[in-house]
C-alpha cells in the first residue's frame, strides 16, 4: 500500500448527501472533477472493473456478443429516429470544425440498429443480442448523490434483434435471467418492477430496483400477490369518498387569500379529499389543465405519455392567469380556456370544491357534467401506500428505490425508423423486432455500498471488493512482524487471493481504521504476538477477533474468500 494511491478522508465531505457518496469519497474510491463528473482512483476502479466483469460474464453466458461503439455520434442517426429533439437539453451537443452536428451518446439504440441494418441481411442470423460497456453522457439538470445521478457514467447497454415478437419474448426473458445472475453475484437485494418506457419507447419494460431510503424512484409493491411497479407506471384504482349527497346547487364562496389545499382545509374545516385541485401545465408550450383530488398528486409521467409531448412543465403564472382569468391558486374547471383532463377518481365524486377561476373565490357543490365537462377522463394520479393493488385489490405498500437495471421491449420503433430489415424464409423483407437492456455499472457500485456499509465504512461483498484480504504489520520497524506479514501476503497471492500488504509508515490504529473504511473482507494482523507465532484474524462482517497461527489464518482466509466466490 506504500506504492498505492491511498486517499482516505477522516471528515465527511460537505457535498456528499448520501452514504454511498460519502464513503466513495472518504475511502478514496473516486474524486470529483465537476458537478456529476468523477475520476476513479485505484481502489474504486478495481471494484468498478469487477462489477463490469460480473455483468460481462452474465451477458456472455446468455449468448450476448460484446462490441464497443463510439461515444461521439453524428446527429443524423438520432434525427432519423426523431430523438434528436426528444432528448432536449439532456443531450450534450457539439459541432465539429465543419459545422456538422454531433452529440455525446446518451444511449445507443440508433447506432446498434444501424450496425445490424448494414451487417445482417437474413433471418438466419437471428436472434442476436449485442452489448457494450461504455461511458454515457447526459446533461442532468441536477446531478446529485455522486455516481447515482451523474453527467458521465458507465453503462452496459444491450440490444436484441429478432425476426418476430415471439423471438423478442424469448430474448427478453433471456436477458431477464442474465440480469438476475449479475445482481445475485453482486449480492444486491433487488426487486423487479413494471416500469414506464420513457424516451426509449416500446411496448413494455421492467426495472431492477434496489430498495433504498435515498432512492429517487418510488416502488409500489403488493405482499399479497407479488405485484410490483414503479409508481410512474402503477395504475390506480379509483377510491370513493363520502361527499355531500344530493343534487346541491352550485355556490360561489368568498375565500380571500386561500390558495392552497392546506389553507382551504382550515378555511372550510373539512378534509382535502373533498376538494379537487386544478393544475395548469404547458405541454410543448400548449396549456393544459389537470384535475385530481385534493389529497392526490398528478403523475406527470402518465400525463406526459397521454399527451405524447416532448416537454412538460408547470405553467408560468402569466399562462395560468391567461387561461383562468384569475390569480394563481384559484384555478378550476368551470370556464377554463384550455383542454381539461380529469383523473378518473374525480368521476366518483359529487358536490366537491374547486377554484372558481376568479381571484379569492371557490365553488362548492360542483357536479361533473352539470357544471363542467372534461376533455378526457383517465388515470392521472400517483399510487400511494394503502391504495388497492391493481392485480389483487389488497393494500399496496411503497418504498423508495434506486434503479440499477432496465429492460425494454422496443418492438419495431427504431428498426422501422431506420429501415433495419432482414429477408425471411420466403425472401420477403421484414423489419427486425428489438429489445433494449441497460445496467448502470457505476450506479451498481454505489448501490452495493448503500446496502453493505456500517458506521465504520464499507462492508464489501467479496465479489466486488477491490482486494480480498489486507495484511497489516502493526509496527513496520519490527522485523519479525514485517517478515511474518510479508510471508502471509505471499502465501495468499500464491493461492489466488487478491491481497494487499499495508506497509505504510502509519500507526496501527490508522491502518485498522482505513481497513474498515475501505471495507476489505478480511484483515490479518501481525502484531506483538508475532514472535510467539500468533496473528489476529478478523472478517469485516464479524466483530470476533481470532488469534491463530499464520498458517491457520491464511487457510481460513482462503477458505472464506473462495467460499464466498462460490
């Protein structure tokens, strides 16, 4: 270790919000260059390469072929698929000296499709799955959490090509199995959920999620039937509430400076579930209003998918005032001058309260169809804990999660756009049917640390640990200790164990703290009892310290490491 770049930190960096980010900096795995951009140091790179190899082994064992595509890509391919505009500001764009448009690849569907289009002519070459492990670039609006959400990150992206939908189903299941193999080898505790396809498109997709308190995604899951989905995707079953009964007359009420649901609850002394809020968005710069129950949240992914728009944002105050003719906070469905979408749960309500599209006023006793008619009624809200499971009706649970893998059934979205076709058995040209499969390699490493760490530092699973064993001479100046430590170090290496000798001129306590912080699975210490042929053996996952002979310690370490690697 005296020859290594060891850069541990005692203090938690102020910029690091979550455990994995803190520990990756403190343990010297990486260093920040700019927001969302990091350099990998030796220990971090060793673990990163192990994650890559675990993924590579899983892909290769399931018949996938590895290639390496460029990261600098011409605009024409993305323009042909329509995604040059879809990616919007998330894409890093640049021009060469000839003023041609290029981008730094955010994902590679188009490039792989072009490869197969140009190289594969017959159905006999199919099915085929091709993958790469490479850096991707996305100009995140808010890079955060270290490599969890960064602007440059390492990704494994794979693409399957089949002659028909039945073939795609088989390729999809094959990749599903490969992903399970990879995440199982990393020792990740994950859950597979139904997901939204987003900018990738396609008919269906699933995410491999790691439950984490710091996850930016919400997972909805049912313990009764096993259903699981990203909350962006999970359908919501409408729930009825006890609204005032009867055909009550519409009544305008004065609500001075009462703009929020919370203020309205206090003012009218009733629950938020009896109100309906109207939220104005702009979809590709066109205003649209959305109605949901007062205690619900609009699911903007569902909304964007329905509108099929590229840009969706809350409307600026001037636009809200233009379509409602009122100050912000008093929007409602009656007389609003834009398209009006209503969540299906509101259809179950009667005599509810809405904004009056007049400053300082609301309506009560509002009735659907009598007082207003929406443009469309559909599922537009986000599922929450306690909602009915869309499969079995039992109560849903929710948890935060981090997406580490995502698989898509793309169908012919890209092959049609780019005219990637093969000749079938009858000599007829048919476009290929595609699947897409991504794993966030650098994110996986952070997810492992989120799940495997304690107050002392990282607790690496052996499969991704930068080194398996650290051998520590407590006192470098003691020749007996140094000779014994070097002897055990060489014996471990000879038996295929990745070992490191901490020969730094540091106090024993510093070495021990660093060993715990860096998370080496096993530490063997040659200390004061070395002259008596006794060393200390400690596994990172256990508090027990064993006094063993050097031979016993080496054998125990070898057996433990090889047993963990299976």
